[in-house]
């Protein structure tokens, strides 16, 4: 009796590695991923993901990588266990981000660069928050090449602008809005509410003062009329 072998290929949704090695790296991954999600919220054909395994070749589950953040244009939003390129009309993510931590080795990052270069990434950004260093590569003549002047660089695909200050990296959208963390956004919203409440209170006080002045003028006019004096004259 011959037993048929199960030839189903398994593409794991996890590589067993943590999303981040430390809180700083995690914070930057979330900052970029969530702000890109918000930036393209109204575009149903831009897919953004963080720490999602990307399988570029059907039948080869060993060929994979999990970018800290990936962006795939012309792909629908929605949940995925992994990004299996042959199920995505063979569209490779066009933009990827990697946030460095002390655990990243030169060998690992070289392997990722070769992977992204080979499988069609158009823009590749690497940020080291510990040393405040940003590296960018863009596809030129079929190869990823370093961006010589990354300061104030604007991503062709994303439309976002990078600004390195002496202490940190600032990222701005096309309307010059700074990428904010959920905590910073909450603080800004709280401050905006406080300013709105203060303006409302000021307006209410001004209205009350105007009403008092009007009532005073009406009383004065009534008193003058009682004395036979026309307040209009």
C-alpha cells in the first residue's frame, strides 16, 4: 500500500524572532508604521505593515525576511499572516524601513541589503536611533544605490521628508506635519482641547461683558426717558 505524502508547503507567519530588541527600536517602528498608515488611510491600494514576513518566491519558504516596516503600493489594505508575493499579483513591497538595535550585525544587514536589492525594493531606509544616523538607498538602473544627500530628502514613493537634527530624526508628511507618536499626538490633542476651552471661556466672558454693557445702556436710556430726555438726541 502506497501512502500519499502531504506536499503542502508551510509558510510560517512568524520567524520566532521578537519584533524589537528594545523599547527605543520598538517605539521607532511603531512611529513610522502608524504614521504611514494614517498618511495613506484614504488610499485603499496602499498596504502598510510592521514586522511582517515577506515571502517573494512561491515554494521557497526558506527565502524570507521581515522588514521592520514595509509599504506595498497597488495592494489592498487588509490583514495578512505574511506577505506572499505570488498572492499579491507578484508586487514586491516598494519601500522598506529597518530600525537598528545593538543586536543587528553587519552580516545580517548585508544579507538584508542583498535581499531587498535582488527582490525589487525601490527605496530602503535604515535608521540607527542610538547614533542618530540615517542611511537611504534608492533603485537606480536596476540596483539599490546610496542616497548621497539624505538631509531633507523627500521619498519619491511616500512623499515624506527626512530631517536629521543633532539629537533625532524628524519625519514630515507632504503637508509638513511632523510624524508624532501616539503619546505625543494625545498630548497635542489635549493641548488643542485646552486651547479650545480657553477660547470658548474667553468668548463667553466677552459675550457676558457685552450683554452687561447693553443692559447698562438700556437702563440708562430708560432713566433718561423718565426724566423727559430723549437719549437719541
